[in-house]
C-alpha cells in the first residue's frame, strides 16, 4: 500500500466514492437526493480546483481511498490551518489502515505548509468517523445546533 498525489486516472474513483459521504442517517430536514447531488458536485469541484491537494492510497493498482487538503485560516486567530475537506475509504480499503495513512498524510502536509492545526468537519450522525478521529487524538471544538421551527 502506498500514498501518492492525485492523478487524472483517479477522477472517476473519487467521484464514485463521494456517495459514501451520505451513508449516514440524515436529519429530517435534509433531502437525501439533494445531499447526494451536492456531494457529487463537491467531488467534481475538488478535482478541478487548483486550491486543494488530493492524495490517494492504492495497493497493486486498486484505489483504496483519498484525502483532500486545503490551507485555510483559523477564524479566531488567523493562523494557517490544514483543513481536511474530504476523506473517504473504499469498502475494499476498510480495516486495512488506509484511513490512518491518509490522516498521517494530513499531519505531514500540515507541518510542511507550516500550519498550526489540522481541522475537519463531520456530521454528528457519523459515529464511525467521529470515533476514528477521536482515536487519532482529535477533539470536538464547535458543535452546530439545528432546529426546525414548527
């Protein structure tokens, strides 16, 4: 298994993997079809963007997952931070250390860019991802609260 920068041949795999972002329970006010379409658009835009760096894990030519990293600024301190805008692992890559490999790449990228933190957003219903991030030492900082008035 190895990690490398994105190549054009990865485009279809990344777009196909974007469907995994909605494999969680959604709040009642979220429309699954709209969410799926938005995730597809985000994946397509990421691939076309020159503002992010995408890294891919593969093994014997099999695409196992990817991470997209963007240099951003912390709202409160204005410090440069590494922001993980997307990370996904294929079914084939699950349980093989692919996610950990990608997160280690994020930390390495953060240090190379002289950023102060690695940050990401995750839906509260995505318990598997939250537990994974906590296992790697990530902490919750901001909690978004939502209510649909009746």
